[in-house]
C-alpha cells in the first residue's frame, strides 16, 4: 500500500501497527520536517501554515484529538526539534518565534517563546541532546553565534549549555 494513495495522507500519518491513519481530518498544506513528543503532546514543525483548516505558523501540537497553536508560532521554516532541560527547542530558518527575536533557534517552555542566546547566523538543520554532558548540539549552515557581545566562530556546529553557545572543536567545513 502506498501512503500517498490513502485519503488525507498528504504529509502526516500515524501507524497503528496494522494500518496508516491520518492525524487529524485534513493534512497540513505543506511539508512537515520534524516531529517530537513534548509534555505528552505531539509537536509538528515544518513549512505548513494550516492543518485541519486551522491557521498555524510552521508549528502545531496534537493532543490525540485536535491540533492547537504553539503561541503565535514561528516566522519562518522549522527543520528540527529537541527537548532539552524540559523545554522544546526549535531550529530552522527564521527570525522570530511568537514575536520574540530568535535567530534560527528558539525555545518554548510550554506557554511562552524565548530566544536561545542571540541565536545562530544561518539555518539550523539538526538538534541533538547529549544527556551525559547536558548540552544541546546544533548543526547547520551557520558559521557564527554572538553571545555576551562577542561574535563566536562555530563553523556549522555549536553547543548550548543552557546559558551560552560554545564551539565544538574547530567545527566543520560544511553544513552539518
């Protein structure tokens, strides 16, 4: 069976161990790039601006019966998400989240959006949480972060310790 041939299966489906089931009644109007569970809800991030006929700005959460907004959403595309220190971190190519200046990375505490330092200089493709060192790694097209009035050369990979950005060796020569 091809998932594409199922009704309402354009971008988001759930597998119940025997069948593909649409999540919601109508699919997102554009691509979903990332899914994650946070606070017992499924969060979807991507390029969409509506699901089930409701307006959402690039991010929405599913509570097993309906989609809802995540604040006023993200003003740009979402490519990755991770849960770090009990907050949802969102990476992508955007300049603000919920009206807060947030350059390509933002965090959601369950009720409000925040910046992550002053952000990263370009697209964030991936996020990874190191639970042993308790740091969040970000990889992408960026070369810089600027924290504490200093511009930090990070070359496509950086780590966040909950307070500030830091380098990972001398970085990489291309996108991570």
